[in-house]
């Protein structure tokens, strides 16, 4: 089922400079998708347009069968947006769950408490006494516990240490239900790659690439070479310790482990092209 349908979306800031320009996006339900883009290319703007916090200059946005900008209660019950920076009331995590949980029909206090415990956060400790990373853990625990049909996470691993990032991946896999759709806007693709189904690349104000990661890896080869690949030979090379990690449209010739960040760079910098059936979700 299609959960997001965006046609020719344009969004501007300030003096009319466009952040998104004639952007098209269609996304089906039931997957975890990474949204990647260079700094300032509009990842957060796109997430805000999807949840109705940013109004389009032009174009149509349909999410879960609703027009997000109308911010209807039934729409808001089915969607949760976690911004990049912690912004929590000066309460305890337990009170946050008690107060905000009822706004979401599928909220599970049991799951919230479990996620807090998994993240090693005291539910009775005041937010102001928690570190930045611990506050982020509280936000993530609540975001997972609301169990909305669509979950938007903006840089969710920001402020987390290694253990926190590992637990986030574990909790995301355990808490995500069948049919739930998750979009993770991030610069840290390697930190979330183990949980991803799809990659969505935003580049030059439009959706540049939209692909199933497993299918893409079946089509491409990743080879460690001591020599830099020649330009215009249909491949992309990234300098790594020991030589070059080369990506080609030739699955049979690879000898290195696939790398999502290298694939992202190959798509945006190296102009690597995938076969048409693999470019949509």
C-alpha cells in the first residue's frame, strides 16, 4: 500500500531560494528507509513537509491518505516525527509517557518502559539531570513506543555513544511492527545500515535515487583494488586504506563487502546508474 505520494513538491526559505524543487516521491508501507543527502539539501525540510510542519510553495503531498498541512487529529495519531535535537519538558521520562502517550492510540507504556530500561535510563530521574545522550535515549524510547503507522526519525543516533547506537538498532528491530514504515534521515549510513531495507537519496533538490538495498547489492560489485579506476569506465572508486574500493555494475567480479556509504557516493558523485527496475521501492 502506498503510504506517501508526493508530486512536484517545491519548498522555499528566506528570499525564495528553493530547498526542494519539483520533487516526486512514492513510498509503500512496511519498510525501514534511510534518507541521505548532503548538508543543507533538504532532508529535514522533506520530513517536515511529510508531517505537515512545512507548507509547500507548490505541488501535492499525500501521506496516509491525508493532506499533512491540515494537521487533522486522525492523521497526527498515525504519525510521529522525532527532530534532531532533544526538546523535552522538565519532567521525568515516566511523566512524559503518562502525559503524551494517550495522544497515540497504539502507545505502549510497557514498551516505553522496556526501551528505557534497555537504554539504561532511569524513568524517575528529572530530564534536566540527564546528559544530552540520555535525553536522546528518552526521545527514542518514546518514539518507538508510540507505534504509529509512520515514524520519521531525524538523525536518531546524534549524541549516542557506541553502546547507545547498538541498542537503538536492537530496539528498532524489536519494536517495529509488521506494516510500520520508518524513515531515518541521517548522515551516518553505516550506523543504521544493518536495519535498513531501502535507501532514498536526496540530491540537487530532488529525489536522485530510490532503491532496495538488497536488490542493489545483487546488481553491483564492490572490489578492493590497488589502482584508481579509470574515469568514464562505468565504475566509481573511493580511496580507502589499502587502495580503492571500486563499485561497478557487475556483481560477478566483486571481492569486497558492500558498503552503503560508498554506494551513496557512487550515486551522487560518480553518477553510477542502476538498472531501472532497482531504482524504485
